């Protein structure tokens, strides 16, 4: 093989490696999305068995994080990427980290539900369960929209996700007030209210991680780091 042929082969291999990194984000994102859907379903139905399954599946999320980190190190060490390629690799690295944290939040939600069941605590009232479902669906919608950016780029959708955390912030504050009011009126026990707030806070954090994913996608596609321009 002549030098030109060797270079062409090397470039094709490198392009394939970059595409594989991108696919790893999509694969991990899909798994984390499934975990969040399952956690939300477990909370909505207050199903301990479903919550246990979420916790058991976390090993697969952790495994993909390890594989992703190893692949990133290998690609950097073998190719010394520059410019837009380096932006892609940085995006993948940061995205994998945030996806793993979202997976942790799904496990945390499931764990809180299990703790309630194992402690023999009263289940949440229908209005609290419905409130958590609404908060969870908002987090789920933001995560799904953020992950779609890695498949089909849309600047408008990215900016919509980036703004979405404000809606979640307001929703979380309303649910916190709801829990406090219920305690004051002796409608629910303090430990149930605490579990409610902790689960709602996990959904809030998931929305912030979805915001991060949208910012990473914007950085990859446009080279814009919002941290440098936002007040």
C-alpha cells in the first residue's frame, strides 16, 4: 500500500472511531432514558419490585461509562485530534459523565421508594403521587429532547432544553411548598414528605443534567460554550 493509500485508510479508521464515540452517547442515553422511564413508573405505581429492577440495571449504565472513558483515552492517544474533532471528543466525555449521573438519580429515586416500603411507611397520597408523575414527565421530556440533539441537530431545540430547567425550577419550588403545607395541615407524615421532596429534587437534578447535554451538543455543533457568555 502506498503512502496515499495508507493515509486514506488511517483517515477512514479515525472517522469510524469518532462515529463510534457518538454512537456510544446514543446507546448510553437510550439506556439511561429507559432507566428514568422505569423509575418514574415505579414511583407512579409505588411498585417496589419495579424499583428493585431499576437498581439492578444500573450496572449496565456504569459499564458503558467505563467503556466510553476507555475509548476516549484510546482515540486521543492514537490520533491527537484537533479542532472540531476535539470538540466532539470533549462533548462525548462530558455527556457520558452527565448520563451516568442521570442514571444515579434514577437509582436514587428507586432507592427512596424501596426505603419507604421496607420501613413500612405509608404510601404517598394520590395527589402527591400525581405531582411526582408530573415533575418526572417534565424531566423525562427534557432528557428526551436533549438526547435527540445527538441524532438530529436543532439549535432551536437546544435552546428550548437549555431554558427548560427554569420551568423545572419553578415546578420544584411549588412541589416543595405543597409538601410543607401538607405537613403543617397534618395531611402526611414528615418522613413521607421528605421522601416526596427527595424524589422531586432528583427529577430537578435530571433536568439540569439534560440542560448540560444540550449545552454540550451546542458546543460540538457551533463551538459555543455558554459558560463563557452567560451571566
